[in-house]
C-alpha cells in the first residue's frame, strides 16, 4: 500500500509502519513513567494498558521487546521530557 500525500502528511501507511510507530510510542511512554516519573513497573504496565493504549498487557510486553534498543537509547541518553514532547506531541509529558 502506498501513501497518499495530503498537505505534506501521509494519509495511509502500511500496517507494519503503524505498529512500529505505536511500539516506539509505548517504549517512550514506558521510559517516561518508569524512568522520569519513577513509577513501579507493574504500575507502569497498568497505566499503559488501561489508560493510554487500551491493549492487553502482553501487547505492551511485545512492544517493549520489539523496541528494546530504542528504549535503551532513551535511557542511555537520559532523554528529557522536552525531547519526548517533540518526538511524540500527542502525549502529556509534564514532569
């Protein structure tokens, strides 16, 4: 499937690209809640499942496994809330 440009944005993207983008957002939100907000891992998974992505816990776990390198980069670089806001503007990144 090819993208149909609409005012410089893609209207349709292949499923794989959307899943990768979602998984990166899950990893970024996990980093935010676990590293920046210092929440317990079980609490973070519950927040991601029930309040942010509305998926099963296994889906969150799979997303984190698939984006493990990206999550590691966020941790190693000590990515700030401001940078996360720039990368994923649709979420609340207040510290």
